[in-house]
């Protein structure tokens, strides 16, 4: 058992994760939780996937509303593990204070904070190719399934299907 542990410890990582490359990309912060404090305003907790975020940095938050708009916000303060910090880097978790927003739309888990250079766009329809392991009933247009992308769980409805090829489906899905 000891030899097995030693062997597993010397194996190289299976991912092709290059931290320096991730930090050099534009910021993309995935929102996992949202808090509100009277004196501070909105606080977004989550993970920075790429780039860096500093205090006083201007970013875009979204998608918001029926049309999936992204609104400009300014990061007022950064905290890591409840300790004030000036910067958060790719791969780190943090809580970012963005103050009070001038929108009536509700903030929710699954939103992202991104650099304005990214020019983000939200979508309600997308194409997917899936591999079906097992399903007891027939799958056809109109069938609703749960899509898991990152930290988001969303119901989607199949609106169009191409032919079935060895349990592969080419689907056109619309998010509910």
C-alpha cells in the first residue's frame, strides 16, 4: 500500500492547466453565491476562472434580464477567506463587493463578471451533440432535460433533433 501511495504521488497531473497562461487572459469570475449588506451593498462570492481582478476595476456583470444584458460594475473591495485583499488571481475563490446596482433585476447564482474586452453575449438557444447512456422513455422534440454547465443547472427543451447515430443525438435546445 505504501508503494502505491508513492507511485500515485509521483504521477504528473492529468490536466493541461497552465496557471501563468490563465492569469494572462481576460478576467472571468463565476458567481456561486450572492449576499447583500446594508453598508456595503451587493457581494458576489465565487471563483475566478481566468485573469486577475483588482479593487476599483470596472467589469461587466450578467446575463441580466430577459435579453441577457451585461451591465458595468466596479469592484469596490476584494476578500479572500474573509480577509481583505487587493487582488484575486485565476483559480482563486473570493468575495467581491460591487455596491448597490442601478437595476431592478435580481442577481443570481451562475452569473459572471467579465472584462469588457471579452464582449460577452448570452444565448437562449444552442446546439448540442450528446451521448445517451440510458433513458427509459423515448426522447423526441419537446422533451425537457436538465443541463449542467459549470455551477448552473438549467432546464432545456429539445426543439429539433437530427437523425440518431449510434445513440448520438444532434440537438437544438432552448433554455426555459
